[in-house]
């Protein structure tokens, strides 16, 4: 991984500045991948598509702000602006009231979906307090929004089935998986079908540290 010059973001709300990472090169070695599309690439970290301004505290999408690279080519930043579940809830409260594009709403819902899993469902043995009924209802509402607006192309079939599985619609999830014909994904389909058959609705590891978990 080779960092590039820091990327300077300008908050669309107050004009405050924030530096985030840019990369000149990277790779996906030692990747960790989950069924809900959460991905961790130690040598190819991704800047969060939603950022919090350090000046005014408001949230914004990367495509809402002006950005430029630091003129000092020797400058660099390791900041990616990753938001935890508490941040995402605040971001959702603010951004969902704005006039969002379809893509921005999809990104917001997708980030909420993965962050909820990070907090409560990915490592349940580490959870001190379970989610409230209100949080569970919101999680299912977010899944419903994602399902309503999901792309119908084959590229999204695995994620489509995952949303159905995590909302306990196991037969519907299996019906979507039955349509997915990519040979490269056969091992994933087999695993997701097994999870449906045992009515497991939790996110599961597909790859850990570069090794397939079948």
C-alpha cells in the first residue's frame, strides 16, 4: 500500500476542512469479507462515503463536498472517517430529512445496515446490551427500503438474497439464489442456502484474512 497526497474535503454546511486518505496503490491481500458485503482490506482501506465535519459536527456525503489534493505531495493522511453505529444513527437522523438522490439514499441505508450488524450481530458474544425493539424495527425498515430499490441485475442477486435472509424470508432468499448462475459464486450460493436451511439470519464470514470460510 502506498499512500498518496492527503485529500482535503470541504464541508458543504460550514466550509470546514478535513483531510482524508488517498492511495496511489494497494491490494486486497488478507481480505475479510462478510455475507452482508462488509469488507476489510488492510492494504486497500476505503474512505467512508459519509463523513462528519470536525468543525460543525454535521454529516455529508463525499459527492456533496468539494475536494482537492494537498499541494504538498509529501503530505499524507491515514484518516478514512469511518463511522460507528452511533454516528450512523445521527447521520441518518440528519441526512434522511434532506433531499437525497436515489444513490445517496441507497448509500445511507447500506451504511446503516452494515453498521447495525457491526454493533449487534457480527460478533454477538461481545454485545453488552441487545438492541431495543425500536432499533430492531428500524433495521427491518432499512432492509425494506434496500429491497424496494435494489438493482435487478445479476450483480446484486447475492446481496438481494442476503437482505431477504437477514429479514428471515428464507424461502424467498433461496429463490433468488436459485437464479444466480455465476460459477465463481457457486461456493457462496451453497453457503447461503445452508444458512437458509437452518434458518440462520445472522451475517457470516465468507473470507477471513484471505482464506475462504466455506
